[in-house]
């Protein structure tokens, strides 16, 4: 049953569901029928309304509920990573999960329906593997698409965002560096590179532009949300400055939506520590930098995703939505 709430946007906020076992920044993904929420398990919540359905757990080897780190979708399956590795779960939930990888802490994944791609930090003999791929059924070898020999080239930064676009894997690194390479592997084509050494807090790669948040080098309490076009000459534009630590960004057309938090007297929200937490979800125009607040209160705001009709985000264990 939907629960309508007051909102500062044009349409009312609706509570779609309350998700059990959710902690920290539970990842979200959306398709034409459902929003998928990662937590201690993967839940499918119908976008048209209805109770959340437990699709499955991203592990089959432990009674301890894992924390889902990343989620990607194709037509039939959900790909989820946790402390126990990467797993594939049918969207229908009527078959057991299949472990594709035993590697832990894979926080960025993408799929094109044939392969699953992920970012890693696998160091061996002075080489750091940064992007790898495997067939979606887990068979065949793991292919390393991008690695760096640290004896020759300084380590250029972790992968902050990853997407598949046509024949390419496009990625954003801490630094900030935007680049792409063929899905089968090959030379890396650098699109932009900046002297900024800040870590990327959150990022999203869209078909026309990339939107990302970085903390200020001199004053970490300041966060910049910036955008870069994926077309030459790749102009980089700082949209807004905020005191919120940005948790997640979603992008559609010329607008982006982001969640963030302030924490006073305690640690970050994922640590569940004491202290005053204040969070928000806001919209920003990627051309003008103007925007609006959709929701803000003392909840722990997590991930945000968007489809053609609505915006979806987490506040504590509540999955909320509002029409765009």
C-alpha cells in the first residue's frame, strides 16, 4: 500500500516499501517493472505498487547476511556483489543464486548481457589490475581489460564509475580522469584528465555526460558536483558546491539527482554511530546548475536511481519515489 508524504517538489512523495536487513548505502537498480534493493538480500519492489519480494541472497555459503555492495541488471538476471564475491540471481527468484567470482569488495559492476565487467584492485608482481570481465554465466577465463605496471606508470587512481556503451567500457577514475577502452580489451583512450587529486565520492555515467562529486582538496567539508560532456572538446563544468557528503547520483537527460548527508558528533551513516544525521535528496540541472530539494530530514539517505517516469531513493530502510 502506498503512503503519501509531504514534499517540496511538484508531486507528492510516495513510500513504496520498507526493506528489511538494509544498512548503509544499499545499492539500487531499476527496470521496467521493479526497483531492486540490495541489503542483506536482494528485494524486488514493483514500481506500480506492492510488497517487496525477496529475490535471493548474494551468497549461498554462509548463514551471515552479507552486505550487498553493487547491483547490475540485464533482461533476466541480477548481478550482485558482496563480501562473499559476485553472484547472479534470476529476477524471478525461483532459482538459486550462482557464484560467478570469489573476489570480495567489488563495488563497481556493469553488464551488456554477454559479459559482466567490474573494477578491482588486484595487485601482483608490481601490476595492478583495474578492470576485468567474465561471461555472464561465470564460465571461461577472467579477462583483464585494464591494468597498470606501477614500475612504469604511477597508479592513476581507483575506478569510481563504470559503464558499458556500444563497443566500449567507459570509466571514471579518482583524479579526475575519464577514459574508455574496447570491450574486448585494447588501448585506453583518455577523454579528460585534470590535476585535481580529490577522490570521487559518487558518480554516474550517462549516454551524453558524466556527473560526479568530489571533495575539496583544501577543505574536505566542501563538495563539488561537476559534469563533463562525453563529446569533444569534453567541457568540464562545476555545477554546485555543497556542504553535504554526496552518497549517490542518478542521471537522466539534462537533470541529475543526488543524495547526501551531514553528520555532527558521530561517524558516517554506514557506521551507525551516534551523532546528529541530516540528509537530503536534491535535483540539479546539468546545464544551469539550478535545482530543487525533493526531501530532507534526519534520515540516513542512501542510493538514488531514476527511470523515465520517477525518481527512487532510500531513507533509512524506506524506499521512496516521486514523479519527475
